[in-house]
C-alpha cells in the first residue's frame, strides 16, 4: 500500500540499495541483476511490485531475504530528499509472464 501521490520509484530504489549497496554503481548489480516494475491498482493506493532478478541458485534465498528486508523498511529517502512511505503486505515467488521472458534473458546474459 502506498499513498496515491507516493513515488513508485522508491520501491525499486529500496530494493536496489539493499541488493547493490548504492544507486551509484556500474551495471549490473554483482549479486543479482534485477528489474522492478511497480503497478498501481485501480484504487490508487495498492501497488503490486514485480521484481525480476538473476542470481546463482545458492544465492536465491539471500536475494529474496534482502528484497523482503528492503520492502519491510516501508520508507525511503531518495537522493532528491523526498521521503516515500508504504505498507508492505507480503511477497512471494512468481512465474515469469511471456512479456518478461526477454528481459529475464538480458539479466542472465543469455
């Protein structure tokens, strides 16, 4: 959940900070190259955040844990000084939809 005027980019930025340690690093993220896509629901306050990432199988649990940790913080102050807040309702693994398959191949370097 996020207020209707909240900055959707903050969700992906929180994940990037947790996985990469900084916004300022050369691509790609060394632990888990990733892509985030937030989508607001019709009510304007519900946000579904899709995250595609690639990592070694041994690192999957760590990456998922860091993503959850980033989103459970429920706040982020961006480099512009704007603070965004959200309510984390939960997460779980999903399946790639066909539209995401090409993006996933790029993340894995295939």
